[in-house]
């Protein structure tokens, strides 16, 4: 019993004294499924004290046939080998990336991520680093040149969480290097040969081309029309 509503099987009844006090949308119809929304889109909350419309016997299976213990074990373990192969492969990939990352070789870590082509792995790395303003201080223009194409590719996936991590990474890397890029391009050219400056300008030009490739990619136009965080982030990237 909860308040004035009594739940019994698939029906909810009100006390006579309370009829009309509860919105009709919250009353479950006799043949309505528990998880099925009502016609106007309002969802019916599940009771917290007892299951509704739940056939407990359905969970027992066919009690007329007794399976041997070995058959039950084999059935439970049916997909265990495949799952363990997937988990172990992912662990090996993470270990390799961590090996490079912990040694300060971010370029090799990013190159490894590109090589394994595991989008969920890339998203996880971005979400705990660049997308959340972590590890940005360790980045150089060389790193940015590798990371931006990875993030652009991730933004094209159908899962919203992937594109969110990608857009955050692209925008925050741009914010980190924007002042350096602008000041370097505007700096007057000095007389004589400055090999260090020439090398730095080459890296800056390469980074600019990566950012421009992101802005020109059709996916940015698609994402900018979305509502919510992805739409806002893509607009920031386009106007950066």
C-alpha cells in the first residue's frame, strides 16, 4: 500500500473517498503493460513495494525437466570464452597505450589508439584527459596534429557520447594553442635565417590545416543543428 493507492496484480484501485483526486494519466489500465507509456506520453511509475504483472514462475523455466549440473554450467559458460577474448584484447590495448603515456610519449600513445581503431577506447581516453581539461599542459603542437584527426573521426560516430568527447577535445585543444598560433603568425619576420622559427611555423601551419579540416567537414554542419551540448560545442568549433 502506498498512500491511497493499492497495487494488486495489474490493477490500481483508489479508495472511494479519494476518487477524482489523482490524475487519470497515473492510473494503470487493466490490460496495460507496466513499461508501456500511456497514450499522451506520460510514463507510469513502477511501484516500489511489489512487482506488477510479474509472472514469477516464468523465471523458473521448465520445472518438469531437471538439467544436470554440468549442463547448467556449460550453458552459463557458453559465451564466456568470447567475452574473455574481448576483455583481454582491450586490456592489452590499454596497457600498451599506458606504457607510452606514462613514459611521456603521447605521440606514440595516440598513434597506437589510431592503429587499434577502437572508438570506445579513444572516447574513454579523451573523456579522462583532454575533454575534461586534464593532461592539456603536456600537449605540444606535434601532439595536437595527431589528436585532432582522431577526434574528428570520433565525432562522426552515431553515439552521442562519442561526438561529445570528440568535440570537447577539439575545442579545448584549440583554446590551448589559439594564442600561440595567432601570435606566431603575426610576429614580424626578422632578417636572416631562423631555423627554429621556420620549424615552429611549419608545425603551426600543420595544426591550422587540421583545425580547418574539422571546420570544413560536413559532420560539423550536421552536429551544429543538434540541440543540447553537441550543438553548442560544434558551433564553438565552427566559430573558433
